[in-house]
C-alpha cells in the first residue's frame, strides 16, 4: 500500500469515528430534551451542555482557563453521570475511557433524570 492510500484509509477511519461521536453527542443532547444539532455548534454546544448538567452559564469561562478546565471537565463528567442516574464508577469511565462510556450513555438504556 502506498502512502496516499494509507492516508486515505486513515482519513476514512477518522471520519467514521467522528460521525459516530457526533451521533452519540446528538443522542445524549436529545435524551436530555435539548436540540441534538447543538452538538455541532462550537461554544453553543458547551452552553447547552452546561444547561444539561445543571451548571450556571458563567462556568463557560472556567472551561477556557488552563489547568482549571481540567478540574471543571471532571466535575462536568460527574454531573453528567449523575443526571443520567449513574454513579462514581461511570464518572471514572467517562474520564478514563470516554469514547466507550459516551457511546454507552448515548445508545444504552440510560434515561435523563434532570
């Protein structure tokens, strides 16, 4: 396989994964009663996500502060886990195995509990 063919395969795999995770985000937003398309809009998707997890809008500023955003992301993962009736173990999954656990949250039987 030459370099351009290898690059083509890598791009196709990347796009397939990207589509899968956009679909997962769309499904999570929809389960929470928010517009699924919001996952596609930068910054606005964060505004909607903060609404889903029940945090105030000013937290968006914390998401852009280096090092602080790391802690904020952990707290938001925990909030998301709680809003879908899951516990600390699921939060750890969202943090350390995010691709798998976001797919489980989106396409599994979890219900948004607001």
